């Protein structure tokens, strides 16, 4: 039996090709949702849109401190793993769900497969960096998305036989869902937008939205972009970011703030934007695959492949640098090489897991 552990929107999206492949093969598996993201928009909608089976278990841990949330997830995951006794569990990415799920499984001597292993920002101030490093070092199967990620793992002493370069499941998810998204609605029409005549924004990271100075600078930079280009700046606001904007009393003049979108609607917006500004790792990958220029509002990235191929630049969290960066890339044309594979990562991962079950 395979246990699929997830808890956030990006994990649902990137696990969807794996879940579909388990279904296609008729494998014995279960889905455990920790509830790290807990609103309807951030959670249930994604299962419905992606036509995935409901989770078999939901822990509903909700928000909390890192230690508190991690402890709740570990306790809940442990109970389920003792009950189900899976041969292997799969986790994806770098959240508290990933680290806690992997740690609970490892202590029960259940084999762990880490999807998207080997990413490094080399910035230990990021909680995600700590989560991904710890998870990599207690995992039995490391599914690296690129050769660079594999090299990061080897450099830390992880043996080569544990590593499999699969590509990134985000490519599978985009290929599988882009056409579906176009058939299910027209969010551009709903928002009165024209293709390639708007900017799209996401921002949710702790270091950006919990710091008043940085959040104010980011919003000031976005307002500058709107004024200079006279194009709509569409900003689907993450609940964490919305809460901080209200708490800190920061103005958002000229920005088109909206509710969070489901994956299919967001994919439409992303694929037809002039440019995307983000602090999300997943969005850096998605824009690279979709051929849309990306400006990342951070000072480092664990996705250096996007910088190498020329789909992405780092603009930090300074208003002037954000505007300067947008000026430099707004006219970029796509045509770069996608470094994240050809859309069969999910099949490769499940094939390895199916073989591992008999060992």
C-alpha cells in the first residue's frame, strides 16, 4: 500500500498526477490530508476541480506555530500509519506537512519517498529550507526534478542509488489540466481582462507578508507597475496576506485584489498574463513551463533552473527594484527551454513505488 500525505494547495496540484497514476494502475493507496491549508478556497475546491478522490483521512490541524502545527501533524499521521501499515509514504515539497509526515513515517520504519527532493535556496532563515533538508536526509527514495537537484543531494552525502531524476510533477499537472481549464470557463472574461494585457501577482511567504516594511514596499512596487504600464494588476490575495494587510492598515491603491482562485482558473490567468510577479516557488516553475516571464519578489530561489533558462529574475522586496525588474522583462518573449521534464514524472514515481512495495 502507498500512503499519499499532503496538506496544502501546491501539494494537491503536484500530487494530482501521482494520484491519477495510482488510480489508473488500480494500486492500493490512501490519501491523508493534514489540513495545513484549511479554507474551502484553498483546499476542497482543488480536489473537486482536479476530479481527485476525496481524502481517506483529514486531520484538520489548521494554523499554528511551526512547532505546534508540526506536532499536531506528526501525532495525527502516526495514528493513521499505525492503522494502515503502508509499504511506503509519499510527500511532496517543503511544508510542515512534508517534514512532519516524513518524520512520523521514518520513526515507524515506513519507507519515505520525497517528491521534489534536492531543491536548495541555501537560506536557513526560510522554514521551507529546513523542512526540505531534513526530509531529504530521512527519505529512502529521493525524486529529484532536475540534475541540479540531484547534484545538491550528492553534495550533502546522500547516496546516488536513492536518487531518481524524474522531472517535476508540475509539468504533468499543467499538461493534464490546461485544456480542461479552458473548457470549464473564462475567468479573463469574468474579470474584464484581455490576454497579455495584465499583470498577475501572488504573495504569501512569511518573510514578505509578516514584515510590515517589506509588505509595504511590495505593494508600493506593484502600484508603481500599475501606474507606469497602465495595465491591470490582478492580485488574488492569499488569506494570510489579506489578514496582514488589514492588520497593518496598508493601502492597496490601483491594485485589483480578488479572492483566491482554484487551480484551473489560476492556470488560465497565469498562462495569458503579460508577466507574473510572485514569491511562490511553484509559480516560478509554472510560468517557466507556460512560457510566461516571471519576476520573483525574493532575494534567493531554490529554482535556479528558471534563472538559467531566462524565464525568471529576482527583484527582491524593494519597490524600486520591483519596478526596475518589471521594466527589464516586460517585453521578454518566451522560447526558453523547459528544464522540468516532459510530463511523465508522476508515472515514473509510481513505477518506482510499485516496484518498491515488493522489496
